[in-house]
């Protein structure tokens, strides 16, 4: 029983073929530079890696290549379904769905909410339906997990018609990861998820934190778009909306230039002037690079403030979960974040924190502390599990 998981972006497709029960990955890869005539794929099977050039830069040839690999591995018959990562499901999707023609139509209606992400997701689904016509296809949304947020968490204090006519509200993202690590954290803590109040912090190039009560998202730091909330690699996170108008008048920037700056030239990169890569920033800061140190300080301070804020809807904080490239690897970010959060009862276990790197998860606080733990996220596995759950529900 294998599931093919696809994440179709505008110029790339990330994929994995895995067994949702054992979590064994049989084949994985990244197809890059789609849309150009230099498209190529990196494929991994077992311990081996190979590079292949595509005959053209279309999704059809990308999925043709994957289909060919399934045949070469002699596993085509074992593949039961295809699971797609879809960025934005708006208010229409509060869970994963079988991708029927009606669902595809509803997905197209969500395009204005995610004009950069949903069109390639949809194009990828359509191409996969042609490449694998006999397999059920399931959509798993980044936003769905957060549809349990109450109005007080998802509404903005803006004119109501913005919400009712245009869907301006907070949606939240990274839902698949937050849901997965919440489940894993419950397993690691040996407690039922229903009884736990968690804050999960997904810290990668994009960063978001979520309040998870009894397994359900009740608030999250990302909002209408993935720009709101924490400081990220190149995204600003929260800013005063008044600065758009000010920078347009003062610096003569267009709205497009302002949005590009906030999305691509801000965050760790903007403050440090150096890089959006946390590893490089830590090294530069240790060498005395002042702007790198400030970028780190800002990232950590804002994260700690957000964790404290997200404890409000929980009433009681049972554990803080770190995940994503930074959360899973940066002992410095974790230690300093907990350092700001003494008021929530966190006491770091330095040795455990140092050990929790490179795929080694676990508790990083001492007995008597509010628990903080490192959980390695696995969005592909979560999508594969969701896909098989949906297939079982729709035999
Ligand atoms: P992701 O988007 O989840 O792949 O995470 C990417 C981020 O994780 C980048 O900022 C990396 O610098 C960061 N990262 C990966 N490994 C480490 C590490 N050992 N220490 C600090 N940051 C790391």
C-alpha cells in the first residue's frame, strides 16, 4: 500500500512515494526549473541519488518521469492513491477531500486568495489526474487544520463587508505540519491529544505558531496570507499596515514593490543584510556581526511574544513544540526563546537541547518545567495518511 505525495509549485514539484503505515519512503525527489527547457529532477531511492534531465518543462513530463520511475522500481501496482498538497482551501475546506470535478471548481474559486500558489497546485493536480487516471486523488490543505479557529481568532477588526464580500479573515497556514507535530507530541508525552493544550512552532524559511487545544487549532500566527505573524527568512511578519501608504509617499514605492520588499527582502535577510539562512546568521552573529545579532534577537523575541500570546486561548499551556528546519536544529533559538518564557514555567535542559538536532527529537526541559520538545515534522507522511483515510472513506 503506497501513496504518491505531490507538492506542485510554479517551477518545481516535490514528491515522495511512501507507505503511510510504516512511513517508509520508497522514492522521493525534486523536479526543478519547470516551465523552462532546463528542467531536471533529483531522485532518491534507498540510499542512492541520481540526476535526470526532463525532455521539456511541463508537469506532464514531470509526472511521466515519476510514472517511469514507479515502473522501473516495479511498484506501480502497489500505489493506491495520489495525495496533493494544496496551499489555500479558503473557508470551503475544513479537511482533506477527494478531488472530484466539483471540488476542482471550488478550488478554482479559491485562486484569488492564493494567486501565486493555488494555480500551480491546480495545474499539478490536473496533470497528475491525466498521468495516473486510475488512482484516486486527494487534496490536503495547508489551511484546513485552522478552520476550527473561532471568529474571535479569525476575524480582523475591519469593515464587515471586507470579510463577507471578499473573504478577508485570518486563515492560518502550515496546518499539515502543526497537526502532525501536535499528534507526535502527544505520543511522545504519553498523553491523549484530546487532553493537551499545546503551542506548536513551525520554524523554517516560513514560520508560524499555533495554539492547539485538544488536537484542534484555536489560533495561529499567520493570517490572511503567510506574511502575518513571526519574523521569517525573508518575510517581515507583523508590521503596521500604515507603513504601506507611508513608504508609497515617502520613498515613491508602488504597492507591488512594497509587497515584494515585505515578502522577499525582509525578515532575517532584511534585518541582517546578510542572509535568510539561520545557520549562517548564527555563525555571523558569533563572529560579532551586529546586524546578524539583531536579526536573531528580533526573531527570538517575536517568537517568544507570540508563544505567550497563543497561551491565552489555551488557558493552560501543557507543552511547547519546536519543529521545521530551525525548530529541529537550532539549539540557540530554542534556548533563547525559552529564556524569554520563564513566566510560562519553562526551564531548559541544556544537554537535552544540545542533543536534539539533526533528526533527534525529544524533551528539552528539566523535570518540573512546562515541557518543551523538539518534534521532526513530516508533512509528506501526514498527507499520505490523510490520503489513505479519505480513500478508505470513499471506497
Ligand atoms: P525549512 O524551511 O524547514 O527547510 O528550514 C530552513 C531553515 O532551517 C533555514 O533558515 C536553515 O538555516 C535552518 N536550519 C537548518 N539547519 C540548521 C541548523 N543546524 N542550525 C540552525 N538553523 C538551521
